[in-house]
C-alpha cells in the first residue's frame, strides 16, 4: 500500500468522516497521479437495462451537474449505457471514453452532446471501472470514472494504468463510507439534487426569502428561483415547503 493510499484510507476511517471531507480527500488523492476529476456513480434497477441513478459523487462543477440533469443526460450517458449492456457472465468492465469519441460512428447521436459537455466541464479523457451484481432481486451497479482535462486519451490511460489496482481499491472503499447518503437516495422516478440545489433548500429551511438567499450566495434572484424549481421537480414536490420537508427527512440538508 502506498503512502498516498494510506493517507486517504486514514481520512475515510477517521470517525466516519463527513461526505464532503471524504470526497475532497479523494480528489486530492487523484491529483497526485495527474488526474483532474472523478465521478463515482451508484445505480439500482429491476434490470440492468433500465437502472435508476441513486447517487453521483463528482469533482465536476455543480453547473455541469445541473445541466446534466436538466437536459436528461443520464438517459444518454456513455458510461451508464455501457453498464446497462453488461451481461451476467461478464459483470465487470473497464473502458476508455472521452471527447475523442464524440464523432465516432458507433456513438449514438444523443450521446455526443454528453461527451462534449463533460469534456467542457473538465473530463476530456477518462477511464471507467464498472460492475454489477444482483442483490435482493434488484440489480445494483457501480461505476468509478477517472479523467483529465488536458491530457490525451493515451496519456490519461497511461496514468490510470500505472496505478490501476490502487485506484480500484480506493474507489470501492468509498462505497460503504458513503452508504448513509445512499440511504437518502431519491425514490424511484426522482433525480439527485446538486450541491447548489441542496444549499438553496437549506437556506429556505432557515426561513430566508429568495432575495436574501441570492444576496448571501452571490447569485441573482432568478438563479435562486431556478434552483428551487429544479429541486421541486426532482423531488416531485408540489410546493417548495414539501421539497424542503423531503430534503430534511432524507438528510439532504
């Protein structure tokens, strides 16, 4: 075990460190290998062909994640599509992806905007480790993706291959530590909130008005209203108060 992995595991096991600290430590760990960004995704479904995204942890920006959900990109995500194609006798997969694939004929036209968008967000070349298993009659799937903003696909692959075993250990070690947040995952048909949406709901829960929230967050009132509306839609809440209540019950805020 390398000193870098030892330090990361120390953070992970330090009295059940909070989610934010764990994710930040994971990002620092990857940057030591020349990797700029990561995404960890947990999915579940009655079948692998139609999984629901339970939760995504990522170093990519909230702005990108808001666009990702607003444009229904999970339905056209290359990584999620690859997971759905895993066979029972081949439950694990390792594969490259990135901007270099956006114009390749085997990539669906609806997937190309996702690849271009995530490249603009900072993950132009990446490699994913994915797996699936049957648990309680439902498919549970996990994908860990690591990438870089400026390195070529070949260089990114080289950096990941040089530390492949260690990266897989670190990624899968994250799953049980982040389990409490998975318990608060969206119900079927709902979508996960972005960090910005959770922040906005938390301030509404404090009794602040939209104009005061905008002032405190350094955003326009229109942007606050947009985040509130997105949160209501994702939580399938009829009112803002219901969205706040659901978020509190699930420990999202």
